[in-house]
């Protein structure tokens, strides 16, 4: 019997995950059956169950991929030296995430944010996923606390607000825009960039005459 290459195994696993991702994005985790995944991936039950024994395992694998991609986008932005301003940095992270096309081909710009929203919701009932999310968030938060310290050293931020509070606010801004894209669509990273830039300039604006 011919030995199957690792590249073939990896490609087949990717085929299954992409098919499952398309199903989950369209119908949600709990309205999707394994039969739906088999049909979407165009594979037999034996081929799929060789890699994933249940829908829960598929959800866990997709959730982990999602966490890693999001964390990677935040960490890559935080590693820039010197770091760009918060307005550019956050829009860069958002642009990276919104450019993902979950379960190609045919995926739209709202598909990955919708998948992210489902993954976040799933962590409320799945403690293993919740633990994975907490670890990822702690790593992102730690990287961005360091980023805030870099802003302070460059004289871009005052030192009277805890760095963790600022880091959490920046992360929340990106998360909020991702949620808006999932629910309503029409989000462009430039909107977040411009909005943050406007808020950052509030102290420079002269007060209106009474």
C-alpha cells in the first residue's frame, strides 16, 4: 500500500476544516450536522472521521485557529518598532482580520467576523474553549501593555492612567468593530482609524465660544 504523504494529510484536514467553516458560518455551530459537513467538504464519513471524531472536535479546531489568527494580528502589530500611533495600529489589526476569507472559496467580508462572534459565544458554554480564549487574551493584553509603555516613552501618552486600562480599551475598540462587521457589515478599517484620530485630537481642539 502506497504511503500517504504528510502534505496530502494536511490538505485533506484543511479541506474538512474549510467545509465545516462554511457550514458553521452559514448556519451556526448547533444547526450544523456532521452530515452537512460531509456534503460541504465532498468527502465520505470515513475520510472525515479519520481526522475529527465529532462536531465538537471540529468546533474546537476551528476555534483554536481563529484565536491564533486574531492573536497573531495583535502581536504582529505590537512588535513594530517604533510603533505607529494607536489610530494606525488598530486599523491595521482590523484590516488584517477583515481580510480573512473564512472557508474559501466564495467567502464574503462578513464571514470571518461572524465566525469569530460564534466562537466567542461558544466559550460561554465550553470551558476548554474559554480557557484557550483566556490564555490568548492574556498574551495579547501583555503585548499591548508593552506597546502602551512604548507610547509613553515616546511622549505619546500620559502616565496617569494604568497601561493595562489603555491596552484593554484599544483591544475593545477592535473587538467592537469586528462585532459591528459581523452584525451589520459595511465596516472599513479607515473608519476606526479616523474615529480614534478624532478622539485623540479632542484635547487639541479649542472650546466652543459660549
